[in-house]
C-alpha cells in the first residue's frame, strides 16, 4: 500500500483520543491494478466517525463500500493504491502506516466483523481459540485469565453454554451462534471502532434480527461503528447517519431519518423504490424497463377476472408428500412431512421458510428429480410416477426451475448460445429454427442478441439470471419453480428480475411456485402463500390474510423479523440513469 | 470410536490391496512364457539334467493345476515365506531385509529435505509479486519436468566433479548420502511446491484470513498459523505421488550413485529374471503404500475436525 502522505514518524496511536473522530478520511481514492488494468474502485470518499456514532455505508455490489471499510483499518488488499488528503485513526495520521503500525491497531482499537461467519472463522480451530486470538496477539490479559475472558465475551454476546461452545468448531455451531462468536472476537479487546461488513446477510431473517439487536446493544458512547450493507432497511434502525455509495462515490449522506424520509439523489430514491414489499404488490419496482406496461395490476392474471378460481385448471397438485433422508448415524432426518397444495394456471404460490424448512426439497419433488417417500405429485392431473414410467418428456418440460445462483447452474465453459441451445434442442425445435428461437428467448428476457456468445463468467448476476429464465422458457413450460431466484442479487437488479418475472407471467400465462426466505419478495410476487417450518406447512392462505393476520406464532416471528424502513410509504419508481442489470 | 472404526476399515482395505497386488504378480509370473523350473535352476546355460528339472517341478508344485499353485503361493505368503531368490540363493525376505535399511535412509533423508523446502518456498512465495512467483514457479516446473537422472548428473557435476564437496557415489557415511537424497528431494519438491502454493493462494483469499489480519495478526503468522493447515489437507492426498517418486526414484538414484538398496536390488533382479525377489519388492511397495495412506488418513482426522464428526 502506498500513499501520498508518507509520514513515517507517526507511530502507533496514543491512548485513544475520545474527543475527536475515531476515523476521519478526506478524499480517499483507491485503485487496483496498474497501467491499462487500473480500475478505480473508490473515488473522493470522505467520511468520519465519532465515538458513540454509527455510520451506515449502503450500496450495491461493486459500489466500493467494502473496500472503503477495509481501507479504514489498512486492509485494502494487495495491489491496491490508496491515496487520501487526510486519513487519521484516533487522531493520529494513519496515511503512511505500514503493516507493523496497523497490526498494533487492528483488533485492539478496531474490531472487524465480516458476513458469513462459517468462512470468516478458521474452520480448523475452536471458537475459543479464535476469540482468544485477539487477546493473545495484543497481550491483553495474563495468559491464564484469557480463557475466563473468552467465556465472558461469548456469554455477553448471547452464546448459551459458552464453555461448551468455546471447545467446538465453527461447523458445529448454527449460523447465528457463529456470527455471535465472530462479534465476540471483534469486541474482545474493547475497540473504539467496530466495523461490520454485511453482518446479517448470510443469516435467516429471525436470526438476522437477533444479531442486529446485539449490534444495537454494542453501541455505546465511546465506540464508533461503521455498518456496511446492501440493504437500507437492515441498517435503518441501527445507524445514526447513512452514506449511500454508488460506483465508488458517496452520492448522498445525511442522518438516517433525513435520507429515508426525503432522499435527494435519484439513485437513493431508486434504491428505496426497488425494495419489494406488500405495498409494492401489483406495481413495478423499476421505472426504466423497455416493455411498456400498465402502471398497476401487472401481476394480477387476466384470467382471474374472467373465470372463477375454481374453474381454472389445476396444473400441479401435491398430495401429502413426505421425504426423509438418512442422517448418517442410523436415524433419519425429516425434510418434508405431509405437505399438500395446488397450483392453478396463472397463479403464483409463494413458499416462505428459513433454511432447513424443507422448501427446496418440495421444489425438487415437484420438479420430479426427487421421489417422495409417501404421497404423490400430480402434474396435469397425472402422477409423476406415471409420467416417469411412460418417459413422458412433455410432463418433464412443463415444469422448469430457476435457481438462486445461475453461475453454478451453468456449465462455465458453455456460451449463452450453447446453454439455451441445449434447452431449445431438448424442446424439439428443428435445427434450422434454433438460432432464431434462442434470439427470441433472449429478447423475451430483455437481453440483446450480442450476448449470445458470452460465457456465464462474463455476464453480470442479473444477466445470468435472465439467461437462466430464458433457458427455463425454452421448454415452453406451464410452471416455473423459482427457488430463491433473487436472493443473490442486488436490490436494484432484484427489482428488475422480479418485474421481468411479473411481465412474463402476464404475457405467457405462466404459473410460479415461488420460494424465498424474503417475505418482502413473497408479498410482492405471490397470490397465496405457504409458511413452512421443519418440513411442514404451518400456515397457508392469501398473502394479505397470512401477513396481516398471522395465526401462528412462528409466522408472527417471521414478520417481526423483517427489517422495516421506518416509513411504510412506498416510494414511486423513478427513472434511473445507468446501471442496467 | 469413529476413529477406531475408520482405522479397522482402512486396515481391512489395506489387506485387500495387498492380496490384490499378490494375485496380480502371481498371475503375471504364471502367464510369462518359458519354463520356470529352468529359470530356477539358472537358465538354459546351467544345462540341468531332466531329473533335476523334474525334481524342481515337483518341489515348486509346477505340475499342479493353477488353483493349487495359487493356494500354495498365498499360503506361503501368509506365513511370511516369499520364497528363495533364484540368483542369490537366499530367502527373499533376507535379500530385501539386507537392502531396505539403505533405501529407507535415502527416502527418509529425501523427505526431510523436501518437506521443509516445499513448506518454506510455498509459504514465502504465495501471493507475492508476479516476478517472484514466475521465478520460483519456473524453477519448480523445470525440476518437476526434468528426469531424475539428469538432476542427479547436474548435482554430481557441480558438487562432486567441480567443487568436490561430496563423493561421487558409494555408501560411506553421511557425505555420500547428501547428493542422492537431494536428487530425490528436488524431484518431489518441484511438483509438491507448485500444488501447495496454489492451495495456499486459494486459502489466503478466504474471509477468515481477513478476519485474522483484522485481529492484528501479521502476514507471516497468518500464513503459518492459519493458512498452512488448510492448504496442507489437499496436498496430503499427493502422498501417493511422493511415495511413488521416492520408490521409483531410488532405482535411478541408487544406480547413478552406485549405492546399495532396494532400487539396486530391483534392477539386478529384473536383469536376472529373479521372480521371487521382484514379487517381494512389488508386495513391499504395496505395503508401504497402504501404510502411508493409513497414516495420512489419520493425519486428516488430526488436522480437520470435520472429518471425525461428519
């Protein structure tokens, strides 16, 4: 790391200066690579955090928010060139600090929490050793007392049975406990600055809410906090101030209240508008899509007004299916227990549940790649078993699936043409018509023909998901199972994909089985919803009924766990400049 | 408890592997054309009488059906009787026993050189600037691609003929061991270090490395204390390659440096069609392989807690 202000005389910081800001940077610019490969990922960013203050850095992937956060503690990464007019840490000029000075500060004066504690904790070491490492590195307590301190720390962040947990490995803890342990290791030395980079992104909603509460409890008058997130709603109740980043720049900064109530920059407005929720249902999330549509009621199927629901064709009927897997030690784990539902033509049925609730297993059974132990799945009125026996390819084609992460559901060596071409061929399109069909499908999902020779890695997340949708559409399905189709996407890209799915449903009369852990997405997309937990359906009904008057405690918990923007107002979609998914 | 079951299972598999190796070599010998009795008596040049041949045929069960010969062979093996060397006129186990110490010493010395060298080079060169990596990686590729005897020759030319630091061969003490061990070690190092560095570079990109550095840990401790264990797991699967390199390389190195050992014994036995010894050596290699894999398997459980609980 190099800097314009190479002031080697500034040694490690004096005892923390509680009056001034903990960190203060002016006009920070970060470049990666050199020469023609040089990319500027952060430009002219200025921010400061005072003791007792929590600043949120919000932006989508590639906005430079994580790089900015890491630069605050000198962890920009190798090959980075960092310049700043001013960069101070606890009042000392940190602009020219090398590894030696930073290593004295990191952990002791600045704690760092990353997302996904499974990969952020060393999987080959015990929790206790990981948490205690900070104390050992900075020689904080006498070695004999460190264990006691580690146990205290784990208890203070809400880890039950800390003595047991301290001797366990990360993979033996649940996601929530792991995240708590990671937080314990970050606060072990009582740092004056706490940086949390997407601290709840990898967690289930109810767990994420608990972790957010814990972070809120950690706010005190002497600690400055920086929370990095892609989701404004997550940090809305935690942060005092917010800075919205886009393409390496801070486009808007202010108190949380001011930014939420009265966003000034079009990008902030678009971000807020793109969040799907109950109130956004039936309207578009983005304003710049190429397809002209009516402003409201795009998701309501036309057929609904023409026929009564009872007359509409039942495409999928799932009857009391159950599935168990051996769990390795002789017993069985029940993945799905007695699930029944129907999906009618043109409908969207949402399935909501946290990880391990069995929703993906249900999807695989409906898709016909998993055979239930008991019960039956009827596709077009006939059970899967019959279709399978007669090698009925039409039934196989009539149900398609879109996955969360298309990067891993594509062969990385194949081009878009090959990926979709395979599906087009399987659908029985003669050779001569295949190219035209591929282009037609790409057009249907809003991709230009020039993407046809790209490989998955060359596409953005949103473009990849569009290709996945085009591949599913190639079979001319009646039902598409969407398994967390937007969970890996940025909120603005997510908005475009959700709009696209709504358009396609409208135009092609598709039915969706829509699986998500995100209640906002479910509320936005579906007509009816099933709430699943531990393989069983706890609650079902029209979306509005289930969410407005939940009958079950668990449903209430789920709803309470949704990070809410302090205002319930739905921001109208506005034109966005640039960023196409 | 799981560990004990794993070991027992592994041992069982190991016995299976040995049985397979024994059967394959028996079949190979059985199918080789030529009169085995003649071979035992020293080939056509020995001009044995018809009675001696008949005597040998009945002694060695050569007139019995295949299944009887096979059963007799396995029975002898089971009792640890590998038969007698045609050439040396001593039991095979004795012939191997005389040589195994020298080769074991050579292999151990090569391992002691290769592993720390691999460790140091990979740890220090991972994620360094491009020219460092290119240089180190270039040297490794050359070492991995060069036949062992050329590495040996090069070392001989530099250190024996030119600098005269080490003797050109023989079995006399430590100084004679240095160059042969180094030759074997360099061949192993080239491949192992490449793989180890690639693994390290993957591991160093993991979030937990960032977490460790964010706690204030310096670069080298992060590499040694956090990254190495993770990178070592996939590298350990290469132990088979290492064993094969050491055993195969010893044939060449022992010849080149005119040393005693299993390699030299193998070569002499092959030249003289000394089948019992060849069979013995094949079984020995299989046994070494089984034992090394068992040890590696146990090391896995020590390094990776998930292996036990999973």
